[in-house]
C-alpha cells in the first residue's frame, strides 16, 4: 500500500475529476494522500475535501510563490487552523529563488512564521526549496537552534549538501516523478543516499508526471511508478519500498495514525 505524501487535489486539473482521480489512486494501491495548501484563501475548500474521505489529509500554509500578496505575517493565522483532525502539516512553504514570483524577503519572512507555527503546534512542516540551497540551509539551522521542529523537503531537486544538512537536522526528504527524468542523475544520487527511514515519495500532482506518463496530467495513482523506480535505485522490491515509505509517512505526520 502506497501513500502520496504531496499532491494538490484542489487544483483545477484534478478537482474537475476528483472521483475518478481517487478511484484510480485506489486501483493503483494508493491508500492515503496528503492534499497540500498553497494559499490560505484555498484552505477551506481543501479542508472540506479532506473531511469527506478517510483517505485524505491536508496541510495549511502559503507557497513561497504567493508570499508577496498572501504571505503569512504571523504564526497565529496558521495555528488557528491546526486543531482539526484532518490538518496534519504546516505548509507548503519555503524558498523559491528560481521563479522569484515573490520577493526573497517576503518568502523568508513567511517561511520563518511557518516554522514557528510548526514548532508551536508540533506538526511537521512541508518545505519547498528551489535554487536557494545556501539560504535554506542557513534558515533551517538557525531555526532549529531556537527549538526543534519536524518536516520534509518535498519534491527534492537541491544539492546533496542541502540533503545532508536537512538530514542532520532530523528532516525527511521526498522524491517526486522528477527522479525518473533522464537528466536527473544528481537527484537519483541523493535518492540512493537518503537513509531508508527518512525517505518519502510523492507526485506533486498535477505537475511532474513520472516516466512513463511524461506529458500527462499527474495524479496520485502515478506515485506507484515513482515508488517502483526508487525501489529499483535502492535495490529493493516495490512492496518493500511502499511499506517503508508508508511507515515513514505515518511517523512524520503523526496525526494520521489516530485518524
């Protein structure tokens, strides 16, 4: 049984056929999914969706792309939403210096407020990091010194150095369909070195469909292909990879164990 630890079920490409998306996930052995929030004004719809299905969980947070016009200005706005049983994570948040659709200052400020909310609530944080390795490593190290928090760097595309920093701080690392792409050898190298008990898999649907689905709308069912690929990299069978990543999911997102 598999878990898609990061997908955007509220996005138009998926919500328009949500029943079909969930049916195909079930047929592929994907028994749980974490629906990720990217803006607080979308959170009520995401929570409502998660509340309708035992297979679904959700997060609350603001993507770094949205930090300029919708960024979090205090941890309290996130903490106000964490008591619901379906809310198991803070984020997605972090730094994206590739697109820079929001200023670096706004991204960093919002990110730190998310970390504070994660630390206070005890919920893990879902971290987006692109082209910001040095800044990400510095913030994570500084914030961890102020008090421990759990979390995952999702859809990992960064350097091995950032992976090593994250792992040294107790964080998890999640791999998407990008690991199957022809030009992703650096990511495959990291996928092979991450300790098996810190490894997660995801789709980031509707984006980044893995081989053999490149060019299609990604959906949670396709996490099975990523699982098979990562299992091959690590020299284990897919069922073993599914078992350990599902266990890791429930260890990190602890609230899912009592749901």
